C-alpha cells in the first residue's frame, strides 16, 4: 500500500509543479519552493516502511525542489535558480521561528486545546534540529546541483541533452543531501544501522524521483513560451 501511495504522491507533486508553472509562469516555480521546503520538513518526521526498507516521508516533496531549480536553470539561468534556493531557505527559518514562538503561548484550559497543543509541540519542538539539518543539506546540495547543471550544460548543449545534465547534477546532489541531512537530523535518535538504512533508502528513493522527473523538465522547457 505504501508503495502505491508513494507513486501517487510522485505523480501529484510533479503535476502540481507543472500546473503552478502553467498558471503563474516563473513565479509559480518560486511558489513551489517554500511549499516543498515546509511540507518536506514536516513529513520527514514520519517514519515508514517502503519497498522493504525503513525510510522517512518527505523525500518526494523535497526532491521536487531539485526539479524546480533544474527547470529554472534550463529556462531562466543560474541567477533565477539561486534565487529559488534562498526563498526556500528563508521560508524554513521563518516557519521554525514562528511555530516555536507559537508554542510559548499557554493553551486554553480545556481538553481539546491541550490535546492540540501536544500535537503541535510533538511536531514543531523537534523542528529546530530538523531545520538545521535541512538548511545545511539544502544549501550544500542545491548549490552543487545548480553549479553541476550549468557545468554539464556547457558540455552537453541542446534540448536533446537535458536528461544528461538533469540526471548527472541531481544524482550527486541527492547523495550529498541524504548523507548530510540524515546524520545531522537523526544521529542519536536512531541506531547506526537504522541511520545507514535511512541514508540508503532515502538516496534510492530520491534517485528514483530524480530519474522520474526528467520528462517533466522537457515538458517545462516546451511550456516556457506558453506560460505567462
């Protein structure tokens, strides 16, 4: 069941990115970056079993931000792709600050309010460590992805070679991201064998997302002239 849901989420994410791009143009791509950053950092708290391995949610949503920066790199250049990274960075810091400030408020003295407070506290009190890990992994991997994309673009020019630069840049960036995020976020939380399993499964899942997103980069390249 988890595997089917994972595939469904993959399709929904990519479709929403193209829909946002079609409706809002380049701004739609910028809009998706904070959406992906915030949702991924909430979903990642949930551990799941998928394809026989331990993993965390958030892989698809987070990996979709690499699709967005690759589309921006391909259609609008390195400057616009880097702008998207900093938008995501700012959104994560803002969410962490505002939600942890919210937890300082005393809830109403009734069962419902106290229960909701416990749920929020359970998610967002853990969030600062998740966000530190995410910010570090995000900056390092995304900066590398944009650099690598344009490096490979110089060597493999033309629309027909989009798949080469998209995959070569993203595959390495995702490995860097998986290693940095997992060990900063979960070291001491899980045993070492579980950590390495999470790194492996996270990377494999992100690798699958990166391979699957290639057709969508081509579609977005064709959509450029039709977007507002």
